[in-house]
């Protein structure tokens, strides 16, 4: 079964490629960029078949033609621009164009090409930033986007729902929280990489960091994220149109730093004050947890990696890829 994946050269996209190719599938990576050379052999040596197609999700004719040419049966829409305040102020059309209009183009193409399942990667950002840190967001929590990125991701869900209604498209949304892990690297389309990536890169470079707070969240390991997305892609029956893919594991970023110090004794970190680079923690409070009960009740646990499991697996990946994404 051929999967058409937009944005497959990005962080979550590469992790999806690894997952799908390891299962022996044919995957069309529709992206403006090729898979990075540093990890390309790792992916092309898997049992599946990778087809790189250079393209822009804003080009409706190109998207539809590619889907038809490759007889795509399933689509995962991962292409996005995760813009920060500076990009939103200077080039708002960049993020909104990809996140809303690009979604409309890909969803319509999937519908007219008769694909069997369309998966949109959603985001915790759609819920906004007003919830207390003790809250858990379920699928019925109202969206209250404040940033243009959050607005774009929320609007993308509405776009898919409407086009699904108009065309009879089988669609589903898998919403992700703060994702980290293998294949995270600077693409130029994510203005702030995950806090876990920030401190891991600092450890590899021997730079000190400062955390404003311990930063406890249910951080989502990317292998668990793509497991959830792949499950939604293949499930014979889905009882819902949207699933929050939150993990039941929660831990403070300071605990990750402590494990990094054991491997990199030259790495120094502190909480509250000290010398070093200030880690961007996405705001002045930790924010709510992304729930996952709906997915677990219907499909079983999406997350297999607790803190120690994620740390050991990520360090193994970095060792195998010469520190891909984090090594200076």
C-alpha cells in the first residue's frame, strides 16, 4: 500500500518514514527538500521503498498529479511551518499559507484521488495557552488559539472536516504535544526546537544551560507519536475523527539534564539562575498535559517510552548517526 507523506524530510516526517519503511511500505515523500544525506542510507536500507518527490503543498496541480502518478492509497499530511513571533510579525503568510491553504490542497487532492485514509497531524497548540498547568486536554476541550501557528493548526482541522464532508473523504486527526527525539534537527521551518533538543545539543557541545524552572510535562517521544499516527492510518474502523496522542508518562526536563550529565560530565546546567544559555520553555508556565485516554481506550497505549526508555533509545540513535541534529 503506497503512502503519500507530505513534509517527510522534516522532524516528525523522518520518524514516520522510518516507521513506514521498516514495515515494507512504499512511501512517497512529497517535500521541497530531500531527505538529509546524513540519515538517507539509514532509511533507504529499510525493507520499504522511498520515493522522493520535490514539490510544494501549495501547488494543487502538482500535488494531485503526484498522488495519481504514484497511486497513493493513504495520505499523512505532516507539512507545516512552526512559526515563532518574529516570523509571524514579518512573514505571516508563510505559516498560514502552508498550514491552512496547503492543508486544503492536500486534503482535496486526497479526496478526488480516492485515497482510503487521510491523516492530518494536529497540535496541542490549537487549544491555546490559557489552560492551567494542572489541566489535561481531551478531544472536546475548546480551541482558543492565540498565535498564528495555533490558528493555522486549528483552522486546518476545520478545513479537513469540511472537505471530508463535501467529498466523502475518510479523515482523522492525530494531535501531538511537545515532541522530541530521533530525527529532530533544524529545518528552518521550526523556529524553536524542543527544549529536550536544546539541552541535548548543549550537552554535546559542552555548553552550559539554565532552566527557568524544572519544566515538568508529558513530553511526547517521537517514536510513540508516529506509532499513534500509523495506528490511525491503518485502523479498519475509527470511532472518532480526532485523537489526542498524549503520553501517560510525565517528567521534568531537569531529570533529562541529570542523565545527560552522567554521559557528558562537561555539561553544566542549573535551574532558576546561573551561567549558561537560557532554554526556551515555550512560555512562563508548563501548561496543561495532552490527554490520550480516547486513543488508549480504542487502540491501546500509544506510548511505550518513559523517561529512561526514551533517553536510552535517543542516545542510541545519536550514537548510530554521529549525533544527527544535535552535534555542532
